């Protein structure tokens, strides 16, 4: 690979974006009805959650998390050192269900780093 092509590839990788997790549409979550919507119905619409746990009171919490990061930086020719940082935005949607698997509530949080 020529130096010019390598430099172009390195620059593209540093300035690139990456996403992971499950992005949840808040409009879909707003259609879930407390006491009626089941975990199976939620998973049919949103997919498998990133995490789930049974809480001490017997209720169930499922979590969907989505992270999008965008890097910026520079590559120093011949030295090869990379300089830069990445900005990450994580949106977490937590849904709580009663002991029978019926929807209770949803909470959303956003973290920027």
C-alpha cells in the first residue's frame, strides 16, 4: 500500500463514526400501555434487550442502550502518532414490568462523554 493511500485510510478511520446497541424509537415506547403491554410484545417491536434483570420485588427490568461515537484527530506523517478524541452519546431506555410481565413504566437517560 502506498504511503498516500495509507495516510488517507488512517485519516478516515480516525475521523470515523461508530454505533452499537439498540436504538429505540420513543414514539414506539409511548404506545406501550401500563398493565396491558407484555414483555413479549415489547420485544416483538424493539427486539431483544441489551440487558434484563429481576428486581428484589419480583418485577422485571429490561434495558436497551445505544451508543454513537464520533472521533476526530490527526495522524502525523512519518511519526505515525495519533492525536484526537472521541465524542460519545449513549441513550438508555429502561422498561419495568410487574411480576406477571406486564408493562409498568419506561425511563430514558442520555449520557454524553
